[in-house]
C-alpha cells in the first residue's frame, strides 16, 4: 500500500494529505513490508530535496500561478 501511495506522489510531484494519513495508518498498524520502508525512504529524500511537495504547498503554489 505504501509503495502505491509513494508511486503516486512521484507521478504527480505532490504528496496529498490523504496519502500522508494513509501512510501513517499503515505504519501505526505495522501493516507494511521492508519494500514499503524503502519506498518511504525514497519519498522522504524527495520531499527533503523539493522533488515532491506536500499538498498544502502545492495548493499554495497553484494559487500564486492563478
């Protein structure tokens, strides 16, 4: 599940609030696999580098463009 959410974030360049919440739920339930943690690490690096934005920041950027 986490891998799917991370893949979506990479495709769109934006991590949605809903996806963040789902990732948190999966982590809390410990319903993840080692490959999910690898994907989460890649997502964290992309967020830190600015390659992917959090949804709130994406909306702010769109408001500035409009």
